[in-house]
C-alpha cells in the first residue's frame, strides 16, 4: 500500500490508525500509547498521579515520574500538551509492559473517553 501523499490522506490514515489503537486498547486493556512525565520530586509525582486518577486516567507511579496510559496517539498528544508545564513530558507508543503489571484492566472504563 503506498504512503499517503496529501495532507487529507495523511490525516485519514492517522484517524484510521488511532481508531485501530483505540479498539486494541479497549479490547486488551493495554494502552497503545503512553505519556511519561518526569517531575521534580516524589511529592509532585504523587499529587499529579492523584489528580490524573481522579480524572479517570490510569497511572503507573515510579519515584519522580509517572507513566500515563492513552488509547491512541491523539489522546497522548493532548494529554502531553496539558502536562508540559508540570514537568518533562515524552509521548511514545506503549511497550505494554507497564500496563500488564497493573492489578486490573485499567482501560476498561475508557470505552468512549479516549478521544
């Protein structure tokens, strides 16, 4: 299949990939994208984790950084933009490892919230 050549075709392809990622995230409970945010202190990480969890986000906490699951790339980029003033932010496709360590299916509630 040839690569999209126009802006419209590239956007349509991205929408298709995001829809596939959404479906996989919901079906498997494994985030297809993640936002990692590095904070200045453990206390800052704890506060932000609680805030994100109160807003329905699934968060893996580690000392001074958080990994926040996102169903698709657009969802991850929007979240990253919202968090960039709080710390150093990275958006990446998920390896799935962090989400498989969660004690329950963290994305079961994200049916329509991902984007």
